[in-house]
């Protein structure tokens, strides 16, 4: 009945889908010959390490055991997945905005604000010796930008992608601070 149709669909997908998923499907079908199909489905779900796949496999196993039609179950799963995907996209958009706000504040806003204060109240044109102070603060803002970008990248789950942008934000932050101090303080 229902199990045979699923096995045939899985066999077709194992042939057509390249990569690890196709390999896992093929292993699952090979295991089903030596044990039960339900046990092979459970093993497949465990190997994927995906809560969504495990949920689908449990529902399919239940449908097979009760000889229930899979069409409605799969339709409901597709709608659930669509809602979940929409929620994940919304969350990612919100986190992207927050992450960008963190980076902009730490890498642009803070260096310009501190440079304005230092340039206004301790200008080099008035004889204040602040070269070492400026160098220290410039390095601080570079490090703060790196941390802010790392936090932002980690929030979005894209830390490795954020690493590529780190030198740019570090240079921008340091340059903004030093440039603003010179422009404001003379």
C-alpha cells in the first residue's frame, strides 16, 4: 500500500537529487531491505539531524501504520513549512536591521561623536598633545567595529561572511575618527 509508493518516490529522488540528501535516501532504501521501512525512515530522520525532517518522517510513519492517505498530510505539512519559512524570513529581516544598526552605531556614530568631543574640547590647534590618545582611540574603534561586526554576523548566523567585511569596517571606523578629529580640532 502506502509504504511501497513512498519507497518508489524515495528511490526516484535518491537518483535525481545530487549531494548528501540523495546519498542518505539511497542508504535509507538499502537499510529498508535488511530491516523494516519504518526503521529505515527513523534512521534517515536521525541522520539528517533536522527537526523538520524528523517531524515529517514521524508523520509519514504514522500515516503508513494507520494506512492513512498521505495527500492531506503532505498538503498540511507544506502549508506549515510555508508559514515557518515566512516566520524565519521575517525574523531574519528584523535581525538584519538590528545587526546593521549595531554596526553603524559602533563603526560610524560612536567614532564621529567621540571625535567631535575630542576635537571640540582638546583641539590640536590649541596645543593639546593628543597624538597617542588619538592613536589609542583609533585602535579602540577598529577593535570595537570588529566586535560589532562579529556580533552582527553571529546574530544572523553568517559569521564567516561577516569576516570578509571586517577590514572595511575597521578602516572606515578608524578613518572616520582620525578624519573627524583633524577636521574639527584642526
